């Protein structure tokens, strides 16, 4: 276990060393379980030497590995990559759905000294190609769900780049990862890593939706592990239920608490209330990280009697925490009525700050629900005006943060880096204020990004698409409050003069967009623009009662 004593900053070891220690200390203990309720039959697993567990009492497909096997798999990944010429500072992209292979691949990449580059599994083919080129990725490791997307761009991305396929029936344009990894050594490669070595690239986008490649050092990853364990007190006896995608900093960094404590985690595919409670019950989960919509769905199912708490073994469940979007006060009040013994927590973070934890509410501060909290373990926070001067408590300013988890830079983008990194402080772009007790509340976002169900939606992307409709003269997309998703995308559409169009026609047209990007509400109205031609979105938000989304949610 790392030395977490703070003296100036956390003294840690690289997370790859933590994995090695877990393999020594807890080698035969189960560390990861994959549960997929959508698969009811046995099937061949991806790595031949995984043990396939018999279906559990509710007929879920289930696999598990121990810490020893996890570490061996990571070593095989590392040795495969090294045998193909991958070295320190190279980049290896991961495009996989959550599965038992995900984390061993991630750690295997780190063990080579290369940078792990997780890709959003919602990316379309062109976005995948853009991000591979932006990060200058040398390798892409992808799964069966992405064959169609990769096939359309294979000729463009295969030059000077290795493509490994994880799964059955390897396509002709890639190499069979399973066969190659099985023939590699399971002994750790002799690669020395330090806090100052680059470790990973994550992607973040501005309001235009064009991703920026964020570089983090090993220090960021190690610190995030320490922060998570300090905030939530994971012990060897805890079991963490992980539902959100592992490509996101949030899910992975919360799992790092299990890494530090050597405890078990469960990767669940499926987010309906019954599946979540069944998995908590059968796997003995003690910590569950939910997004607002999933918590809302559980409460609604309980209210309607579709599920009953008495049907499950839930006494061990001690902590429910929510991240990725603002949390309505009403949600936590309802939750505590059903689960009065649960601790509750929320975190705030950015990909640029290695995900959750730079601001942290704390389980002891449930009376402050609605706030995002105070500075997290090892972090500093300030709220400043446009000149970088601290504003008085109660006044609104921009939230800025500083700590060992702040990114190194935007890769190959010094201009964008200079905009957000100033004297070691990361400027979040979020507007906030602090109350008399020092708790921070978000009041608005400087950027127009809409956070719907934990996913970022970029209005310009949606606007550009809708403008292709022949009857659309102008369009503006804004976020409207929604009790379940936090926000939904609403498209205000101005039609060409004399044209007639219905909501149904627009919705049909938008089916070419990925489902999560489609506007949930269509409003036909004029679009106000200022003298310079920019859409006056503040005016639209005021018109449609969305100028203060946080307040609107808290009153819900």
C-alpha cells in the first residue's frame, strides 16, 4: 500500500507498483467481477485462461479474476506491446466497452512506460480517427462493438499504427490480440516509472465539441487513488459497484480506491433498477457510484412498487455517491427515506484534474446537499474574478483548482493550455460562490456545454446538424432543467419564411444523430442575435426559464 503521508504533497508509488503489491499480498483474492445480465448462456471467454464462472442464481453471465491473474494479464499486455516496438512516451489507445479485459490492458500499457489513451465508446468513426491523430496514437486496441466503425476508417488509420482486436472472429484489418497476448511472458517488464513520467491522455472538449488531448503524469493517477481512498475509506472488505464507462476518468479513479485497499469491484453492464439492486445483493456491494438518472429510476421503481427493497440483501450497502452532474436536493431527501442508513457523498472534478475529488462534499456534510463541497484531500481551491483576484464569500467568480492531479498540458496545444493553466492553477470555466461555512456552490457555467445524464452535449455540433434541414433558417440549442437527466438539450428553431414544419419532422431528421445527441425538446421561435451576429443564449435561457439550472434542480 502506498505511503499516503502528506508533507508538501502526497508521497506515492506508481499505481502499477500498487498492482504488483496487491498480487503479492492478495494474489488469490478476487479483484474484478464482470456481470452482464443481457447474456444468459455460456460462451467462450476472451482470454483462454480466465475461469468461466457458472451463471449466478439470477442467470447473469459472470466472470471474475484474482489480483494475481490481473497482474499477469497486465504483464502479458506490456510484453506484447514491447515486443512490437512500443516504448516510453508512445501512445496506446483503448476502445472497449466495460469488460474484464479493460483494466489489465490499461495497466499493461502503463507498465511499458507508454501513455494509455482511453477513447469514448460513443465516438463515431470520424471522431475516433480525429482523436487517434490528435493523440498521435501508435496502437489502437478495440473490441467487437467497434468493428463497423473501425472498418470505415481502417485505410486511413492503419499506416504506421498497430490495430489489435480483442474478441472472437478477428477482422482482416487487425491482429488477433487474444492469440498474441497468450504467447507473451507473464513476468513484469523491467521498466522504471516515476511520478514525473507521462502516463495517460484523456479527452475533453469545449463548447464546439472538438476534443483536446489532456496529458497526465503518473503523479496524477497515484494522487487520485489516494484521494478516493481518503474520501471514502475503502477497506479490504468493501465491494465497489462500477457501472459508468471506464474510459471516463470518473469511473476509473473511483475504482482506484479498490486498488489501494486491495478490495473487490464489480463491473456491471446494465443500468435498470432491478439489475442494479440484484447485483448489489448477490455480489455484496458496499459502495455504489450512480449518476442522477439511475438514482431517479431506482426511486421511481420503488415508488411504483416495481421493485421492493425487501426482495434484496442490501444491509451491507453503506455508501451511495453521485458525480458527473449537479445533484438535486430533492433526490437525496427521497433517497434517504428509502435508505436512511446510507452515507451520501458527491465529488466535483474535471478531466483536466484527473476526474473526481478536487472538490468534495464529504459524507459528514449531508446537510449541505446542493453544494459541491470544499477542497478535496491534497487540493487547493479558490474563486476568483476576471483578474484572478479572490472574490468575497457569497460573490460569484470562476472556480480554480491546484494540486498534484492537475494536468501537465493539452497535448500539442500551448495556446489552449495557457488559457486554463496559470501559475499552477487550473481555471475550470465554472462559475461558483462560497457560503459562510466555506462550502462551494456552482451557479452557472461559462461554457455552453450541456450535461445530460452525465454526458457532455455540445450545442454547436447539434446546431450545425439541424441547420442542414432545408426548412431551418436558424437554430440555437440550450439546456433545460430535467429532474431525471439534470439537463436536456432543447432546440429553438427559426424556420424559413412561410415554411411549415412539425416537431415530428425535426425529430425524424435528427435520427441521423447519435441518440444521446438528439434534442429532447423542439421549440419553434425566432433566434435573437446580437450586433456581432452571435446568438444571445443568455436571453434564450431567461426566456425559457433555464438561466439557473442548479437552482431549478434543487427546487425540484
